[in-house]
C-alpha cells in the first residue's frame, strides 16, 4: 500500500529525547496501578469501543449471479435487513451502531467519521487501535488501506504544525499466518515468539522496530510489508488476505524547551492498524489443501476473538481467553486495556451472504458494549520521577496532618489509608534509587 506523496518533512529527534541513555520510568498502566494513581490527570476514563459498519455495493461476481441486496442503511447509525424471505432467524431486522456507512460513502468519509479521533490520540500520548473486521471479500483491506493512508497523513500534518515539540516515529509490522507470528520487515520467515513482559504485557520477541526518517521512508516500509504478506485466490476473492496483519506506529514526543533537561518527560504511545483476515466457509470459497488449512486457522482465531469480545461485553467477571490465540494475546490491550479503539465492520449486501453478514453484525453488537480505559502514557527520567514522587509525598503528608487533627468519625481508617500510600511512595523512591 503506497501512501501517496507529501512535501512536508518531519522533525527527526535527537538522542536527548531518550534521556541520554538513562533508564526511564513510565507513568500509567505499564508500571502498575500505583503509578497510574499517582499520575493525576494521566489516568484515563472508561469509554466504549467505537463501532462502525461499512456496507459495500454488490460486486461483479454477485451481479453476475443476479444476486440482490438485502441490507439498507436508513440513517447514519441504523442498518436494516429488508428481505421479504420468511426466514425469521434473520431477526432482529434493524441494527444500530455509532456510525453506519452505505455503498455511496467513500473511504475518506469513513475515516473522518469513524477513525480519525481515535487515530490522532496517539500524538497526545494515548494508545489507539483501529480494526477492520468482516467476512472474506467484504472490503476490509480496501477500507484499512485508505484509513491508514489518511491517518498517517494527519499525523504527519500534526507534527508539521506543532514545531514546539520534537517527535520520534517508529514502525513495526507483523502478520499472523497459520498461528505463526512473522516480522513483515524481515526477510527471515522464521516465526517469532510471544513473551510476557510485566510492564508492557505481551511483546513479540526480536521484532524489528524501524525509526522513521520521513514520509518517503515510511512509504518504502509499507511497500515491503505489502510484498511480504500472504495473499491467495479463493472463489470469493482473487486477492484474499490469508493472514491477520498488524501495523504499528509508535510516537514519542517531548517539548523542545526541555531537551537535555534533567526532568525530561516524554509522551509515548502506539497506534495499531489491524487488518483481520476474513471469516470464510469452505463451501463458499471451494477451498482445499493450503487454502483450507489457512481458512481453518483464520476461523479459529476469529472465533477466539469473538469469544473474548462477547465475554468482555458482559463485564470482566470470569476468565477471558486471551491466551487461546496469538491474535488475542497481541491485541489484549486494544480489546480491554489502555487504548482507544475503533472497529470498522465491513459487509456485503448480497442475499447469498446474509448469514455471514448477520454474524458480522452480531460481533459488532457485542463490541459496542466493550469498554477500554485509555490514559496518557508519560515516560520520565529517574530524576523527574523522584521529583514527582516527592511532590506527591508532600501532598499526602499534609493530608495526613489534617486527618490527624480532625475529630470526625472514620478518621482512623482514612488516616491509615493515607499512611499506607505514603509508605508506597517512599518505597517507589527507594526502588528508583537502588534498582
């Protein structure tokens, strides 16, 4: 996927953004609840996943079979099943989402109204993910290619207009093919291991993370990924994606005025563009051999994704089976953690795909009930972190003194809680000094 041309140049950050090699500490979910509570406005609020539906036109194959459209967008957020067939299993007949796009809506409009706000969160230090989900041949890759292009253009435009900050951009890309994770920036096809990091969660071992020099460099990397991804022909799609693809852009920034300062703090976040392989039926795709094996792995991972979404939509009680699939392990943070998330579900209007479309809408209906808790991720040098901890300790000491003077009921419990927080902050400072 080529991203087009631009004359704008991006600032390349000096090594001072990384604290001159000092070990850094992170405020937010990466270092646990203690730092998140200490960070004040760093902590985020819970919000629902933004879910949109994109209904494509009938394609040439569907028209050649004289198929008809059974779905219609009747408003900006409502889709109806309009078939006159007496099949009651297709009920409910109407579905409502954050946004619904009909066949006449262009990808630019889809991006602007369903993904832009989420995408631009990354430049303010908030993790973000944008998914494309749907059956094979429903337009996922077409949609994600356009959304990715527009999002990256807006990010570069933001950087160009905000010269008071220095930015570092890094890019990585993987595909999950037959449950094996592969680096799309590497010529080595060997599968990569998934590791559990106590601070960052699931990470891909030995994954290349390429620093971005400018827009043209990013284009080159996208071309490499496009050439490496597994594509194959099926009865439904001549160029069917046979793997899940995750492109990640990591953005770090700090104020220019603070470069080289001992109390340097950096905003850091990642934006994931996730093009899922499409669910498919062997009876419709006429798959055999390799294609059948690929489809089986795709369907199993999507089934796990659906199970995770369904359980999350009902609350966080009970076991969430993230570890049953490489896909859900990698996307755990995007599905129910520290990230803003948008899902664009693509679907065919054709009657022959009515059941598959209904399944897509069922997934979307569960997804819109899932909440994430995005927060600003601040990376600090040790000295800056110690200063912030010391300020927090001073605040807690004042609070403890006021509580000790109070004679109202419940004071003992509150005082004990505050004293416990003080001990935690003191311990954090010791850890920074001696680790």
